[in-house]
C-alpha cells in the first residue's frame, strides 16, 4: 500500500499538520505537531515514517 502525505502549515514556522491518504485519496490518519520550519517538519515526518516501519 502506498500512502500519500499532505503537510499543512497551521501557524507560520510553528505548527504543522500531516494528513495521510490511501491510494484512492481517502483520509486514513494524521496528526499535528510543532516544528521551527517546513524543513524541520518534513524531517520529523520522515523520521516518524521510518520509526513506524520499524515497529
């Protein structure tokens, strides 16, 4: 299964939301979190995805 990921900046350089969709475009989950930039947000998401695969 391939997931699609959308990242939304809720508050500039502060709060972000990530939303996961399945291949058909149905929302299957998500969460919001704090990060100091979009680059940091993307890195945190990558790390979370790697950790989820390991678990």
